[in-house]
């Protein structure tokens, strides 16, 4: 009986807090530059740090801000990441934030 | 009367950082600059107060169902959820502070000062109002220790220290001396 009660209690609590957090995540959503997400999708996503940033997302943010060149991704070179990033930046230049 | 005793003893006499030695990690990590120290103090105070309120009810529930052994895990669940909430809130309202706190914000989750405070509440069998004031006092005591320490550390940066003492070494020595100073309050409040 104790096992059942503890399982039930923790399940209910977890579900309750999860719902609360999901709701607040929706409520406090931070508007991001859509280009960041696109560049992150293009990058290999292995967070190797060869570009000199903490991870792929940090690198993408720096590119969008114009603080980094687009040719820094070494592992993505064979797949032509540089050209893809260039394309994204050219395509969405007019709605620069 | 007991409320005031609890409140002030949590700030000065049983200061969580300097007398009970809980929450040392953020105490050393976030005290390099006064701004981050203040922000961290406020965040911890908020999480402490809310966690104390919610876990008081959960504690009563656990006692009534005879599941006291779940205390720790349930309290950690409450604390972790609220830290996550604070993180979302800060990201939205003050990105600068969010960036400055960095990894130490999620680390509030595993800040033993908060879990210790909540467990102490249930050990001391405090009533709801007492628990809230105890939590508020503990949070403010943590913030006070952090702010004092950050002020000292900012001044220390300007001094001509021996090379081997720079950085964390002198910070640890300073923390010890600060703790000694707070030992002067010992025994003033009997709870």
C-alpha cells in the first residue's frame, strides 16, 4: 500500500509542477531572432568548440549579431555549412532586428 | 515573539552561510561582484520563501499519510521547480542578470541552504507563519552574507596581495574571518 501511495503522490506532484512550469514557459517566452534557430539547425550540433564559442547556439547568436565570421565551423566544412549560413543571412537580411 | 526570534536568529545568529556553513558554493561563486551578489540574494530569498510555504503543506500531507521518508525527494522537487520558474522569469525580465548569474542560477536547485532550511522547518515543527518568517530570515541572512562578502572582495581586488593569495585563496581566508566575526552572535538566541 505504501508503495502505491508514494508512487501516486510523486506522480501527482510531478505532473502538477510540470504543468505549472510548462504554463510559465509559455507565458515568459523570450522572442528570439528566427535566424538563430535556422543557423543552429544548419550547424552540425556537436558543440565541439572549434569556432571558439561555447557551443553551436552561442556561435549562431554571434553570427546573427555580426560578431563572428561564418567560416569558423570546421566539422561542418565538408557539408558546406558556410554556404548554407550565407544563404540564410542573405535571404532574411531585410527583416533584420 | 517567537516569530521575531526566528527571523533575526536566522539572519544573524544562525546565519546559514557563516554559522551553519550551508550554501558555500554560490557564496564563493557569485560574490565576485556586488550586483550579481544582490541578484543572487534576492533570487534565493524568493525561492526559499515560496519553497517553505509549499513544502509546509506537503510536509503535513506526508506526516498524515505516514510517508515521511519521501520528505527529501519531495522537497527537492518543489525547490527545483521553483528555481526553474525563477530562471524563466529572469530570462524574460532581466537578461543581464541572467547572463551574469550563469550556471549559478540553476545551481540554486542544489543549494543545500534551501533544502536545509526546509528540513529544519519540519524538524523544529514550526507553524506555517513561523516557517515563512524563518525562510524569509534565512534568505535575507544568505543575501546579507553574500553582499558583505562581495563588498570585501571588490575591495580586495584593489589591494597589492602576494601572488599566491590572489583569487580564491584570499576569498576563503576572508570567508573564515567573516564567519569568525559572526560567531560573536552565538548563543544570543535560544530556540
